[in-house]
């Protein structure tokens, strides 16, 4: 069996997408209607390539039999899809109302200072990227952030240090 390319490879060519065809076939087979596979196909492409390239949208359109313009609408609607390269670890920092009321601004400033980046940037070593996000639906844990697929709540400077320093 051929190993799938990883997100670290950041290879964006059609060869990478072709290597995912077998996986795409399995995903599409789970649904009565192929169009229902749009989201999981986009996740697969993004997890592999690192973000959703125009080629990945076309590949998704081909497998789901949905016009590419509709795939593009999905990608632009959901903030979970990246349209440009992100870091190895992508941080979504909540700046919603509850988080503001519980002091997210100073935590966000601390994070920016620690990583030496601003909203939308990637660190020069490619390890982290930062995106300010509206409510991430975990208000009881404000201030909070999402790092990759994990939520981290009740942030303090110490906790932020521990989270980021613990990531390879
Ligand atoms: S406002 Fe931050 S999680 Fe809801």
C-alpha cells in the first residue's frame, strides 16, 4: 500500500490528490447522494495538503459530482477550511463577546507577542499560524482557543505557554 503524503509535505500538485482517490471512493460510497460527501472530501484534502487549493476544490467537485462553484461556496462559507497555507499547528483564538468580557484581549496580545505574529500570519518556521475567530461555542470556558482540533479553555499566560511549548 502506498503511504499517503502528509500535510507536512505541503505538496500541492495533482499527484497528491490522485493518491487520495482510493480514500475518496470509500468516502463517497458511504452516502446515498454523492453531494453529501463534499465536507469530508474537503477535510481529507485539507488534512493532506494543508489547505484547500483550487485543485482540491476541483477534485472534490469531481468526486461529489457537484459544480466546482458550489464547492467554492462551501469553502468560503466555513471558516474551518483554509484557502491559504497555515502553520503546522493552526490556532483559532476566540474574540467573541463572552471571551472579550473574560479578558481575551490580554491573552491574545500575550500569544501574539510570544509567537511574534499577527492575525492571519504564519511563524517564519511554519510551526504556528493564528486566526482570530468569532465565538467558537465554548463560552463557559472563556477565554479560549482552538489549536488544531483541540479546545483549550480558561486561558492564562502560563497555560498558553504550556500548550504551545508542549507541541512539536
Ligand atoms: S465567545 Fe468565545 S467561545 Fe463563545
